[in-house]
C-alpha cells in the first residue's frame, strides 16, 4: 500500500471530493462520516473503502490506523462551513470564537488533529473563503504548524473554471500549492442536464424522480423568467440570498447548496436530485440515499467532482 495513491476522506459526505480523486486514479481507502445516510451513500459508491460512521470528535487516530492497516498518503475533507460562512446570520462576531467556541467551527481542529497524527504526505482541507476572514487564516497556519506542517497554502479556486456547471468559490488549505490550469471552457446548465429524459421513478437513472411542488408555488414558479428567484431572504451582514431560482440554460448555475432548489430552465418544475447532481459534476452512477431532503443535502454539501479532479491531478504530481 505504501506506493499506492491512497486517500482518507474526513467529513466525507456522499463522496464528491473522493469521486474526483478516484477518477484520477487514487484509491479511496477510508472515510469518516457521522451522518448515517451519507455514510451509506459513501459505502455504495466506494465499496472498497473502510467507513468510520462516527462523530469525528470521538474518533481516535489510532483506530483509523488500525482499521486501515497503514497510513494513507493523502487526507482530504471538508469540515462543515456554517460557522465561517458569510451567508450565516448567526456566525460568531469574534473570529476566534468561530474556531474555538462554535462547536461546529471547532471541527476544523479535529481535522488538524487527525492530519497531525497520521502524517500524510499531502492534506487538502476544503471550506468557504470566510474561514480566512479577520486573521483566521494565520491562526489556522499556526495550528497546522503545531502538528508538524509548517508550509501551508490557501488555494482559493472557482469551480466553473474547472468544468463545473455551477458557481462555487472555495478555499483548499493544503501543505502543497494547488494551482491547476483552468479548462478554458464553460459548461452551462443545459450542457449538463439537457440530455436527461423527463423525471420518472421508473427510469434506470438513479435519483431522477419528480420533486413535488405545491399548487400555489407552481403557479408562481410558472411566471419566473431565467435568473429570477421566487424566494429572497437575508443572510449575515444583511446579504440578500435567493432560492427557487429559474436557471438560465446557457450560463453556469448559482452555487448548489443543500438548502437550495432550482427551477428547470424550460419546464415549470423543480430540478430532480440527479439534475442537481449533474450541476456538481457527479456521474449518473454516483448514487444518493434517503429522503429527497437528505439526497439534496448530500449533493449540495459536496466538493464539485470536476474541481476535485483538478485538485487531484495537482496532488498526484507531488506524489509521483
């Protein structure tokens, strides 16, 4: 195993980050995921991986090492971002409280703990750019240095620059500089979903069942033009956020989130889970499980697969 491109995924979800690495020839050997439905999805999509279905706060690095039988060469993962998101109206006012006081924000420290214990050749931690706000980036640099990683890079990448049909800006914190070349080609919404048949639970395409919409909302949705939203609400700092957006077919989609729903560009209905997954670059063979809400969350909380592939290619260069 020492020469294989082995990957452990922390806060793995349904495996978007891992999917990108797998498509670049990495071996996904393990994952830590507390949500039972996301863990089930991960097992289905990566049957060879050892899945630790536990709260990362309760996971001892020794148990991971014993479960895998070796040290993975790469550790990836995206701790929950709510504590750092600029869209969160309840974000802690003091930046240090986001990392050390907020119980969700402090999960980042457990990612750092496991990285320090298992000593991978490369780690890549994904989060929202807000995790670097107000000097927190330097605090994170100190935390990684404390566990033995003195070279830390904050790689801010835009998903649509790497073939993702939706907008997403994320920071990938790593001990290696990650600057993949842009693809130079924009993949639009219609490029991504235009070939799918109408939603039908009897089709062989998984997760492509119709999504219900109340009669009242359906009437209002029918009046939406491309780019218009049915719902507006305020986030952190008074930012206006939108939901139930009718997608423009010939542009990239807005950021896909677990709580977001999109309206089909040409039909008066919501996108299916599969269509939403296409906007994140998932292949149709990648399945999601549980209620519709759970499936949408599994899609929206993932790292877009094309972006993950671009990162994996850069990581591979440092290992071969």
